[in-house]
C-alpha cells in the first residue's frame, strides 16, 4: 500500500517591499547614505496611500532601512497598523561610497558611473559596496526571517535599487538588467519565500 506522508512544507512567508516616498533630494541628488532630507508632502501622501492599500492586512511586522526617508515612510504605515518599526541595517541603501550625495548631472559626466549602470554585476562603487553585496545582505535578511517566521507577512520599507536587485535575484536575472524595470516611490512589490525558493507575485504596484 502506498503511504502518503502527512507532513507539510512550512507555509511561505510574504514580504511586501515598499519603496520610500519622495523626499527633498529626490531626482536631484544620489542621496544614498548621505541624504537626510525628510519626506515631502507628496512623499507623505505616498506613504499614506500604502497605509490605505487594500492588500495591507494581517501584517506581522514592519521593517525599515535606517535612512530618514525610509523610517518616516515606515512610521506612517506602521502607525495605521498599530505596529512599531524595526530598523534593519540589511535593508539599507546601497553604499555608493564617494558618489553619496552627488548630483545626477555631475554623476552623468563620470565614465565610472556610466559603467556602473551598464555593468552592475561586475562594477563597484568608489569606496562603497558592489550591487551583488547589497543584494546578498538583503536576501540574507529575508531568508532568515522566512525561516524563523514561516507564514508571516512582513512589510519592508527600503530603496529602489535594493528592491530591484532583490527582485532580479528571485527572478534569476542578471544584475546588468537592473534598470529594465521601474520601482516607483510609494510602490509595492511582493515576494513569497519558502523552502522551495522565492517567487515574485507583484511588481511596482502603486496604490490608487
């Protein structure tokens, strides 16, 4: 007689990856880890839009990068959920080294910056970290939480390139293709993680 195992795989853990709202340096400077600009009125509205999102239910925890723009975004959302914000260094922005805080027009004149954007899998930032290193620490955090809190739903407020890199990782895409999809301020991207790996179920959804 064929005996079927009654054991079940642990439930998958859901991660909603939220890009922070717009801030005072948005579109002008590569804020990176140097920027301390607060959210603009529009940025606060974007965070409030996430807080009112129809899919925001049964959230077990809110994690955020240590940057001011992410903490402010996360705080607006967490307040609506009655939760505290946990600051997670592994969700921090890419360390762009000496590029942190430079203007985009200035960066566009730098051949090394242009090479970085064409070859994210091999190029390095000047005195900072590689894209691969940034993705590795983010994935490490997600997979640790997925093991420890199987079946939970976690909201992570982080940064554009961190979300792009994490999505690329679970889709099996080269980091060189990172700029082929958008991650807008206040957008939601969702990953399910379990023993069999990860799957992307939502990308760059901006609440109406």
